[in-house]
C-alpha cells in the first residue's frame, strides 16, 4: 500500500512538472513570437550650422544649415522581414533654392540655367520606401524594395550616409558621377543575397529632381541599373554597379551610362569609436563624351574627437564652368579638364545631453586647378568651413551608418 501511494504521488508530481514545463514553454514561445513580431524602430539625423567660405573669384561667404532626418520601422511578418523607411530634409528652407556654395560643382539647373559653383539643396522627401526580405534557405534570401521616393541599385553609399564622410558636410564634387540617384522619384529593386554576395537590379525614374524641392517629381520608370555587393567580412564591403539613365539632366538632352566601383572598410566599436574608409571610381558616358572621377575618404573617430580626409580627382566640364552654358555644338562636351581637391578637417564633441550630440568642426580644402579654369576660379583657391553639428539620440541600435534603401533591418543586428 505504501509503495502504491509513493508511486502515485511521484506520478502526480511528474505530471505536474510536465504541465508546468509545458506552460512555461508555451509562455516563452508566445513571448518570443511577440518579440519577433514587434516593431523595431531606428532613427538618425543631423543639422549643421555651416559657415562656408569658398575661395577664389567665384567663391564667397555664407551661413547655411544643411540637414536630414531618417526613420526606419521593421517587423517580422511570417517568415519575412518588412522594413519601412522615411527620409526628409528642410534644405529647401535652410539652404535656399540655390543651395550652398561649392566651387567647381556642376550638374543641376536653376531658373532655366546651369547651377554652377553651387550644390543644390535636397528635396523635402528624400525617401519613402518599403523593403521586404524573405529567406529561401539558411544562406539565401530574396528582397523586393521600392517606393515613390527611393534609390536604385547604382553607386556607392550616398555621401551623407557614409561614415567615412562624417565630418565633411559638403557633397563630393563628383556627386553627379557617383551617387546623384540617391533620390529617385519612383524605383523598384529586386535582390538576391547568398552568403557574402548580393545581386540587385532596379527599374527607376532616372531624371534628376527639378528645382522645386517641396514636391514630388514623378516620371516614367524608364531607367535600369544593376549592382553587385561582396562582403568578405563584416568590416569590408565592395560594390560594382552600372546603370542606363534616360534623359537625367534637365538642360542637357541625351542618355547617360553610369558605371561605378567602390571599396569601403568600417571598423566599428561604438558610434564614437570607429575608423571608416571609402575609395571609389566612376564614369558617366554620354553620346559624345565621358567624364571620370575617383575619390578617397577616411574618418577616424576616437571618443570626443574625430578627423577626416577627402581627396578627389575628376574631369570637370570646362564650358559649363566658364561660360555658364551647356555646349550645343557637336562634340562640345569634349571640353573637360582634370581637377584635384583635397579636404582635411576634424570635429570635437562639446556636449552630450540625454544622448543628444553637439559638435564643433572645421575643414580646409585646397585645389589643383587646370590652367583653363585659373582665370575664372583662381590659381590656388582655398575654401574653409566652420560648423556646429547637432544630432538627435541614436537609440539602442546606434547610428544609421552606411545605410541604403535595399538593406532591411534585421532582428539581432
């Protein structure tokens, strides 16, 4: 009798333990599902109070405030990952219709004429896009991305997102050879990733946004691009891309074949402790000419202090810079000359309050000017920027370094 009682008690205890264990497992499974299906949020942005001195006869002094804000929201839906992205800028108000001074810069139009020696402001809507990635095996995934405002699979990471250009608030002089398509009003991208490789293809509106920066500039999805990424290690990233842009320029008819290649290295310990390097080569080939460019950037961020460098060598359009016009004669665009620019500078964090970061910084740029442009721009112009940079709290996931449209947020990243 005693043995039967002990056996029955043991059986009850075992059954109770199994039930409790099963309940705990169910509760943990439900909690895990809730966590996986919950929305994750990530944001970043910057506003720069910029005292900008551009040297030489074409230069001048000004106070501008370039800025942008980006927000991402992501969650698991079934086996897939949905990421929504919005990016905005008040440049049309804080930088003005003509943007900011940047000698030797070309590529945009204003009031029916070329915008020269200036960099255009960004549009209010810089990105409104969605990304959907679904795994098809342990090592392979498929991604569909796109939206009314996005970026095609063309070029390196855009300059304002590159960690290597953190302390240089001005666009590269080769912006229109590398990453000017980072705002495209209409884009659809498909991608497949396997291990360190990602292959992307895009159909998009290749026309540059017009001078009215507060609205949308929708057009036909008549341009195509493809890009290959290779990431042999978390810190290393290489890309090769090519795109056929249909009538991208407002004042210059014709199509452009853009081809780029870039390499980046990003050794990241924390948002205030990293080293970033980017090197790129690009070429724009039109019906009667081609323009090439190379650039190299580096930033070392060590605690409160950071140092940066940017070097560029590019072919500039002589007629546009000298005569303020687009050449109309056959072969006129062949007039291009090599230009060099070197920027060095740094920044110092002066305030951290509730994860808000405030920094002071400065940059100096010197140029190797071709003889054809020395009468208009000077033999040895020197440009200087002093800036106050304000950043919002980065959140638990850190800053959005090296972000691009087709790169979904992933749980655990």
